[in-house]
């Protein structure tokens, strides 16, 4: 990758995501309007109380977590299933699909993001354990150009046979 500063490092991200529900088949989530990863952790500070004033002499980070937020504009039964906590859609003989609202307490599986942008480095994220819960809303009437749904999932830590643990991987491929 070019060392900074370089215009080759300017990033205009595009891509798509593949969702594999636990025990199910992989599928494309469709067009993604926004996709954000948000890491968080608690900061524990120790303060030395000698010498007339308190001074921080040690910090430790605990309770690591990561969330993924995805905004989709393809309103399908399968995408609504992630937001509205439904079991798999039931397809009727006429082709309509029905989901049962809040019939599941957790929607879990694996998620993969594949960057396909033409400007900047490409990112490829593999998140082996994701748990979606109800965090957004769905409006069946939209005054915007296109309707959207927002789904938010928790990336869950995976522990490997060597004892290490992480929330997945992100591979960066240098711009062509």
C-alpha cells in the first residue's frame, strides 16, 4: 500500500454483504446504503494518590465489543426478517411471503462484507458470529426517494483452538 500521503489512499467505499443464518444458506443482503463498524470498550484507569495530587499511572481496556450497522434499501421478506426478529419467511403458493413478527429472540449467523470500490483500497470483512436484534424501525409509507431499513448486529467474539479470540477479520487490498 502506498505510504501516506498518497491520493491512492483516498477511499470511496462500495460493496455488498453476504449473510449466512445459523443452519441456513448464504444470501446477498442487496443494496447497502450505509455500513458501519463501531468498536467499543471500557477504560479502567488507576490513579496514584501519593505526592499531593492524583495522577493516572496505568490504564487497562476491558469489555471489548463491536457492532455493525447496515442500512438497506431492498425491502424483502428476508431483510425484514432480520429487523423484525422473524423465523424464516413462509412462501405461499401465489408467491407471497409471510414473516411472523418477533417470533425469534435472536437472529444469529455469519456475515461477510466484500468491498468492490474503484477508488482506494478495498476492505473485506469476515465476521463469523453475528447476532441481530431489533434496533431500528420500518415505515411502510415513505416520503423519501426510497424506503430503507436499518439493522444492527453485535459481532460476537470467537475463541480459536490456540486460545486466541477476536470478532472477525478485515483484509485490506491495495488499490489497483
